[in-house]
C-alpha cells in the first residue's frame, strides 16, 4: 500500500502545471489540494534593467539565484543564457535544476541546503560585484553575509510577491470540514499568505515545512510544526510529509 494512500495534502506554493511536489505526492497515493497562498508578479524597475545590462556586459563576478522564480525572470528578460556573463550560485537542488534546464549547464556553485544561510556559507571569499536578484520581500541576510566575505553585493527585486486574499473554494471547504491531513509550506511567504487568507481550520492537519526559516515563520504565526524537511528540498519535504502523516 502506498504510504500516503487517501491522504489530503494542502500545497500552498504558487501554482505550477509541472509541479514536482504535486507529482511526488500523487505517486505516493496522496490527494494534493492546490491552494496557492502567494502569487509571483514580474518586477519592472530601472534598477533591474540596469543590473541585467551589467550582467550581460560581464560587469558582475557572480549572480545568486535564490529560487526558480529568479531563473524564470532571467529567461523572460534576457535574450539568451549566454547573457549571464558571471559565475552562478544557486540555492538548493531545485533552483540549480531550473537553471540547468534553461542554460544547459550546471551552476558554478550550489548550496547543499535550501536556505540563504547555506548559500552564504558555501560562497567563497573574494572581491567584485555580486548581483543578488531576489524577491521583493526577501530578508537582507544574504547580502550582509557576502559583504563580510569581501564581496560587493547589489540587491535588486527580481519579482514581486503577492499574498492571496482567499484560498480556492475546495481548499476552504476541506479545511473547514477537517479533511486536510497535512499542509506543506515551502517559504516563509507561503506561511504569511496562508495565515492571511484562512479563516477556519478544523481537525489536526500536520504542518510540514521545507526548512528552518519556514518553520520559524510558521511557529511565529502560531502554527504547530510537525516536521521539517532534511534535506531542505522537495524530495526532503515529501519524506517529511510521509513521516508526519504516518507517525
């Protein structure tokens, strides 16, 4: 019997028709409920345009990729992967895979953990400009850590995060009727969006987070965290869901 047979799992990250999390849950017998608590919108700014021109001109030593949405922004805004004329540092295996699919090559550096702290630890010491193209609501810790290693980080908004006003009706009904076995969170922003969009949660759905930063946000929001992925990847998150639901 599949370990998640019949389990209803709420997926709060932005909707993606090719979502590996949903596919993995389905393979294990679960019934994913797609309920995005955040949305991603393009960032349009002179600062981002200037940064991308400098990137294509080879004026940055590195660019950091902290999510698949950052890779999607590069694909939408640049003419070719060859316009990334800098070394590439990716956070976690998922972001690295997204870059590989677009650029046809591996990043120069990939952190083992799905955290900006892990990326900063992996980053070498050196000098030069580092383009940190990130979400508009991302905290500033990465830039501070790179500066301490001698680099000159330059932060620009790669995309904007929009909090959901409400969840889809099937998700609301499942939460109100106590039919959700687990809720997955893949970022602190998905936690914040969930708290702002939900009114009633009945039953005892297990809260499962992709990493410690997300788990801290969930606890600060008053949620009881049942499991944290280790490693901090989608595969690790799925394993954590299995542990939480079958415990």
